[in-house]
C-alpha cells in the first residue's frame, strides 16, 4: 500500500492515525501546511481589488476607497446600508440644467438629489418628486425612510418660486417654519426638502427656503 487511498481503505489504523483521518488528505497535491499558511487568518485585514461581490458579509471598520453600492441604483428598495462609518471626500451629483424654471419640473432622485436651474425663472412652478420616469418614489422608499432634495432656482429682476408640490404626481403640502409666498429677486433661492415616507404613498415633507445673492 503505497498510496494514501490504499492506506485509507485499510481496515487497521497506522500508528495513532485512523483510516478515516487519513482519507481527509485524499486529493492533496501540495504541502498542507504551506497552503494553510497562505490563507489569511480571519482576524487579519484583507485587501480586495477589482470587482468584488459581498453578500451578507459584516465589515468591521472598513476602509473603502472606491465603491458603487448597486442597492441604491435598483428600482425596488435602497438595499445598501452603511452604518457607523466615517465617510471622507464624498462627492454628490448635481443636475445642472441651463433652463428657466416654469411649468411642472420632474425632480428625479435617481438622477441627482440636487437640481440647479441656471437660467432666470419665468414663472412660478410645480416640483414633482419621483425616483425616475419609470419608478415611483413610493416604490423606491421603504416606510420609515427619509431623503433630502435641494432645488436651486435662479431669479432675475422678477422673482418666482415653486408654488406647488407633488410626489409621484400627487399633490403634497410641505410643512414650513414660516410661510413661503415669494422668491427673491436677483438671487439663487435654495429650497431644501426632507421627504419622509410614513406609510404606503404617504409622505411628510419639510421645506425651507434660503436666499443666496
């Protein structure tokens, strides 16, 4: 019996090693200890490069240089969760549009959370918040979720402002610290909206207005 398989099939154990234990090395093609040493212990930091998919993994104090959270790009629910981490150098997309605010403007969260119209507004206007043209904000958000959207409206000598609001095409009335009844001339007015989903197709919206000139 010169092969491990032959020894494993023997009815008697060799020394203190049983036939069952010996069978565990069947198929080994190189030194076992060398292979074990090459494996990083679970307590050792691991550097992952290239495209990595981590499913149901727990990351303790991770350092992430570049990452795309696909959970935030799908149409069902924002499935990605990042908790108790320090984020440095975070860039946020701004949708800059060389157009004047008028009519109904669809603020699509899937495109950006900050929308900036750089041409002087020509009329009071309606803001309709949605995730995209095909996905509703109600579908994208879970009950108990909140997100913040900023609308930057440019005004010339005649000031205009967003006078009506919708979520997924349905009217909603934001709560404000003080009534907003006009825009500010020759300025950029920043409107901040915190949208909180409290139940299916039910939202609380908090609005503030800030003048920049």
